[in-house]
DNA sequence: TTAATATATAATTATTTGCTTATATAATCA
DNA sequence: TGATTATATAAGCAAATAATTATATATTAA
């Protein structure tokens, strides 16, 4: 049986969210690793509220989930989302961004929180 | 040899453009058929300048091309664009929108211009 | 040539977006 | 307990967006 094709309006909503370099990179990273807010702040060199707001948008459509672990809140991609296959296909065509985490780690800034 | 992965910033630019229901539907249609401006005006029930402006954005990144035929200007998708494979993969996951053209035709409004 | 048709561009406007700063909440640590 | 750290939310603002109306340009038809 074939997968139901995605509705075009729903696709437009998702693409609009992914059409931002910060969120697109976030999702690409989250497709490979779980990550906490402070890491994203570090990676993107943006203010913490700005990062929180981007994550909020991804959470609002259910594409990411959060899980508190003590002081930190970890975000992960929601692979059970109806539209995850669509997103995954798309992310699959982009180069891995894991090197950004590797860089953090090299500077000892990843361990500090995660 | 493997295809070079798309740059993430370039992907974000394209996704932002596709993150609009009008442009996304346009591109989906153009991936299957050549179309002229007046047909889009009819299909979307939007003003002609609005349609022209959406087409302009798609043209600005080189994803569509225009070709004048007399009075009319026909738009087609640019399959030679470096990022066309990315776009195609994405569009391939969406349901065909050709029925919108079929509807026009049924009302005798397609023949009128094309 | 004049009128009609198809399209593009310019100007305007309301809405949305993405950032900032300020503040609130929650958990940990001394 | 009080201080620190991590995060979220609220408010404000400048820039971008997507629509509209008005106008310009190009082609065809009378």
C-alpha cells in the first residue's frame, strides 16, 4: 500500500519553517544527535532567547520534542511525526552539520553541559 | 562519483521560497506542465500582479524560465538548475496538482489563452 | 491607428518575522 | 538559604513579506 501523499498546504507550512538557516541547521543536527539549548546558543552565536524561539516553532508543529534532564533541556527530532519522512528526505540531501558539535567538543564546551 | 551535497544556506533560501502555498503549488504544476501567467491567475484566484511577483521570485533564483509566445508568457521549470534535483525530490512527495489545470480546461478557460 | 489583452513593475500597506532586552521560572550548588 | 545556571516568555522594534491598486509595456486585433 502506498503512503498517502502529503497535503500541499501542510508541506508549505513545514517548508516555511525549514526555510531559515538556523532552524534548518538545528533540524539537520537533531536528525543525528540529541542536543541541548546551550549548545545551540554556542553553535549559532545567537542570544539564548532567539534560540529558544526557534526551537519553540519547531516544537509547535511537533517536529521536535523536549526532555528536561536536571538543569538542562534536551531537544530531539520526533521521528514519529506524520511528516517526518518528508523532512528526513529533505535533510538527507544536506551535508552533515555534526562537525559543529565536534568543534564545541574540541573546545571543551560540549562536556560543560551535556 | 557522488553528487556534491547542497549547501545548507542555499537550501534554506530555496525552502523559504517554497514555503508559500502559492509558489509551492506553482512549482508542483510546472514540474509537470508548462503554464502561462493568466492560467495561474485563474487557478489561484489572485490578482495578476500578485501572481507575477511570485513568478518573479522563482525566476530570480533561476528555478523557472519564461518564454514569450506572442501575447503570452509561458513559464517552465528549469531542470538544468543545480538545485533542481533537491527541488524535484521534494515535489515528488507532494500530490499532483494537475487537476487544477483539468478544472480550467473543463470550464473552457484553458484553451482561451494557451 | 486605436482598442483590447497579457504581463511586469512601482508604490503602498498590513502582517509576519526574527532579533533584541528585560524578566520569570526551575534546577543546582555553596 | 541565597547565588548561579539554564531555559522560557513577554515586549518592543526593524526588516521582510505578500497582498493590493495604479500604471507602464508589449502584442494582437479591429
